[in-house]
C-alpha cells in the first residue's frame, strides 16, 4: 500500500484524478465541491453578524475566524474569515437566506463571488475580435512611442520612426502577441503629462499603420479622451486607461464608442504624484474595493460588460511590498467578475527584489512574475518580451 498527495485544494487536480480512476461522472459531480478549501473574507460586518456567520459556518462543517473584539462587541464594525469547501459554502448560502440583519443579502453576495471566482471562461468583445479568457492566456505586447519610457524601450529618437514602430508591432504579432498596446506617454512614477498634440503625433500614425496590417486587436494606452477617440477612429478597439475611467469624458467615450476598456487601479491623480499616495492598510482589500466600485459605475453608465478588463495597476501608487501582496492575492480579484489584465514586465519592484537591476536586466524576473500571475488568475499579460512569455505560458499550460 502506498500513499501520495495530489495538488491539495485544487478541484481540477481532483477531477482529473477521479476521471483517470474511472469514477462515475455523477459521483464526480457530487464529490468535486468537497475537493477545495476556500478562504472567503467578509469585511465591514457588525459584531453580531460576524458571530452569527461564524456559528452558521461551523454548523455547515466549515470554520470561521473573527477578531477578539468581535466577541466582546468592542467595535462598531469587524471582519470574518470563512474557511470551508465549496459544498460547505453552498450549505451556508442556504442557511443565511433565513437570517435577519442583512445576512440574507450576504447569501447573494457569496453566490456571486463564488460564481465569479470559479468561472472558467469569459467572452471579451473587442470590435470585430472576440477573445475567450479562461480557455487560454493572452499576451498583450507593449509598443512604447516615447523617449522616456521607464523600461528604455521607447521607439523615439528625436521623433517617431513610424516604419520601425510598425515593424516592431509586426514582430510581436509574429511572436504570438494577441493584442498590441500602443502608448505615447510615459506613465512611470513622477512622469509629467505629454501635451495633447504631441501624444497624438506620436500615436495616431502608428495606430493607423498597424491596424491596417495586423489581424489582432490594437489597444491605445492613454489617459486623454481625445487621444483615445482618434485612436478608435484609426482602428483601435480597446482603451487602456490607467485613470480607471475616472475622467467623465473618457467614460462617455467608452459608452458611445462601444470600445473595449481596461479599468486600472491607480492611487493618486496621476503618475506625477501617485507614489506620494502609496499607503495602504491592505493593498489587496483596497484595490478589490476600488475596482469593484469602478466596474459598477462603468456598468451603470452604460459601458458594455463583455468589453471590460480590470487591472490591479502593479506599480501605480504602490510600493514593492504592495505589488507583491497584490500578486500573492491576485486570484481573489477574480471574484469581481471580469477578466484580469496584469502588467509586471520590467517593473521597479522586480529591480528591488534583484538588488538594483536596471529595467532591461529584469526580463528573467519579469518572466517568473508573469507566469506566477497567470497561475494566480491573470487572463491577459502585458509584456515587453512576447516570445519568452508565450513560450513560458505554453510550458505552464502543459504542466497544468
């Protein structure tokens, strides 16, 4: 007799093994919800609700952790960490429907969060292109048309070499890029805004050229609604807005154009000042709350749900420890309910880990971070080195 562990807590590993063993399909359906351990955090609860929640989860065979002050009622609001299998959470949802004090609505919240967290496919409509995050991972190639890109890869030498820019885009497409992201303004910490006319001069001719040549979606990386509008007229189908649609004009453009949008989290008004605001009690908690609110506002304004990606904004108003925390907790952002775009390529936190490596010396570290992000739930990876990331993802998928 021999014993061995499988990938504990991974429902996919359990399903694969049961199928391999020849377990009846009906039986797999019954047992699969018991095969994962889920940690679900509930914030901003009254102490009495937290204690009821704990007792109900215990009665379902799971467990729940609450702070000491929740028992004494020493604070107005508290939190609760729920621990259990999917089957136990399903029982909890039914029991909470019968509870007062707003716990019945918490049941609906748990249902939506679990559905999003375990969702294995999205439909992402970008103009004439339709992507299906979840079926596989996608790679967004970065095309910087700037003289001051933090990564040192800007295609600019006294002016834009439009032919070189188009060739670089074609090279990334040939290497397997699924989206090309065109940017004409550096957003590194401390960078100043580029005048509108200059950003248009840098980006629009390139967008026109590559949209006419490539058979993949083109994205415009900009904070300016005027630049986004011109790029969309020139063939781009995705607005990558580091402002998270906080600009009312950008929101209106997203609605009227029907274009896809990336809603990113950035603490602070702009890259010039964002690092001054890099303070969090919990980066994961705050980013989750901000992105959830931004998504809700976008949907209420009329932005198409099937055109939205969300981005935790690695490096935007965050210290290295915040970026690492977000990557560790990345899977939790899936509960928001839209595909995740993550950009770690050549970011400063990698240089900190590597004791001062320059941006172009961070590609190996960025490759490791990109694969870890993909494993933790990222659907689209924004990268400089397309070929290396595509190959790494291919190996990751084979092992999974």
